């Protein structure tokens, strides 16, 4: 018998380091609890006279002061820009506020930007860092599960344009990612669950054993058990880094990270942005994409049953909104992945392996009819 005593769900977990090897753009992802207050996580960051923390009105009251104190010992000046909260503010105005602040303070090209928040703050801060004086270092401090497992890894930064999401941006890697599991304590339950959709995604596309692990540990994840969350974040980051490492600029393989996203984006756009969270649409989209994989003869029917069961148990929607088959097809035809008019889907070819396939509209219609309310 092991003598280890089961720790309470809120116990702290030692920091895990996931190195991201991208030659001169290599960096570390640190994952654990109490990282915000742990000096070791913040050592050896790029040196500069000044640091600028970018956050929003929701996250700043929760964590800004702690981060500021942590950075005060390393940077002579630590400023902050607090942006309004929400995807609708991922725009030129917010980006301008960051750049204006840097210029008003005559920030030099060594100034380090810190993104404290979810994916919206991370994407905007990363883009500001990419363009200010042709590039200053930045550090991601992701505070949503989605940002920890997805948006803070891979180097995509962007703002939205009224004509399209993430249409203006750059590939730009951070100097470090510091994912403190304790920040998830304050995350609204719906946001936590939405982040779980992206975690679940990594299993079928890349790691069958991870899918087993998620099924076994789902209750712990939902209860915000720190070591379960840290493992989920670690494995998700490793898989995303592995995929991105082979295809940094999305010419091929990287598209498999969009499992469930073709259907998911159609749901998001069809309902109007903000109705369902992105992760909710992706959760449901994975049910549809799993069914498509079955109907294409790639996977046995049990695979759909398994995926739907897990997605439902996570608290994600498994029934798609009734937008009408024609509307779905129309929405999916504008997807960036398409070639020559045929809609391309990420499908599962074997547990832990994904590929891209076109599918006839009639088959897609069968899938939609089977899962729409
Ligand atoms: N760069 C990429 O590769 C990539 C990948 C996936 C998604 N994204 C982008 O990420 C964005 C979505 O990110 P998100 O889901 O983190 O949304 P978000 O940044 O809007 O955060 C969700 C909500 O949670 C709040 N919040 C954040 N941390 C909190 C905390 N610890 N406690 C309490 N509330 C907290 C936020 O203020 C916000 O209201 C989208 O803009 C999407 O385009 C980018
Ligand atoms: Zn996604």
C-alpha cells in the first residue's frame, strides 16, 4: 500500500515545465499552482527597464496586484493597461490603447508585455508585442482553461475585424507562458466547461490514452482538482506544441486542431456570436464530426457513443441548434480550410489519429438531421 495521503482538491501542485522547441523562438510553459506568487516562475525573463501588464476589467481586480508585486523586483517600472472585457473589444481600439500607452511612456524595444487574462487578452497583447517597434518580448499569463490549453500555445496573435474574427494578426511566440491553476478558482463554471471541450479534443486527434485519462478524471477536472487540471493542461500543451512544431504556419497538419470546429463555427455564426461560447459549439461540433467519421466508415459506431457520452458528462451541449441543413452547409462553405467548393472536415481515422476529408452534402445532411433539435 502506498503511504501517500490523498490531498484535498485545493492542494498545491509542483510546477511542471513543458519546453517548446522552436529554435531561436523556443520557450517554456510553466504549469502548476501558486505560480503567481512563486519567485522561481518569474526568474530569467527578458531584462528591461519597464514591464507593461495588459489585463481587463474582470481579471485585473483579481490578480493584477499580485502580478505587479511579483514583477516589481525585476523591472524598475511596472505599468498596466486595463481594457474592457469581451470578444467585442478584441479590436483596433483596444490595440491602440496598448500601443498609445507604450508610446506615451516612451517604452523602449526591450519593454516586456505581460498578458494577464483569457484568450482575448492574450491574442491582443501578443499582437501588440509583435508590432510595437517591430517586436518586443511578451509573456502569457493565461487565466482561463481555454487560454491555458489552447490560445497561449502556438504563437497565433490577432484582433478581430467587423468582417471577420482574427483577421488581423501575426505569428509571434511568447518568451514564456505561466499557467497558474489557482487562477481557475475564480473562473465561471461555464467558462471552465467550455475550456474542457478543447482538452477533450486533443484525445481523439492525437492521444487515445489521454482520452481514457480524461474519461477517468472528468469529475476531478470539473471539481477543479489542481493536479488533474495541471495534468490536463500539460498534456494539451504538449500535443498542441507537437502539432504546431511540425506546422507552425498552418499549411497542413495544424488543421487537425480544428476537430469539431467546422460544425462549431457554423453554430457560433448561425446563432450569432456570444449565444454559445466557443467551447460549447466545439463540444457539440465534435459530436457531429465524430458521427461523420463513423458515417464515412472510418470509425465504429461505439466511437460516437463514447464521444457523445463524454461531452455530455462534461456539461457541454450535444444537440445542435436547428438552423436548417441548407444554412449549415452555407455557413460551412465559407470555412478557410475548404478547397474547390467542397467542405473539408477534420475526421478521426483511428483513435489518436485525425485527417482531413471532404464529404458529400447528403452525408453531412444526415449527420445534421441526426443531431439537430
Ligand atoms: N491564438 C490562438 O491560437 C487561439 C486559440 C483559441 C482561441 N483563441 C482566442 O481566444 C479567445 C477566447 O479566449 P477565452 O475563452 O479565454 O475568452 P476570454 O478571454 O473572453 O475569457 C472568458 C471570460 O472569462 C473572464 N476571465 C478570464 N480569466 C478569469 C479568471 N481567472 N477568473 C474569472 N474570470 C476570468 C474574462 O474576463 C472573460 O469574461 C477568442 O478571442 C479566440 O479567438 C485564440
Ligand atoms: Zn477552439
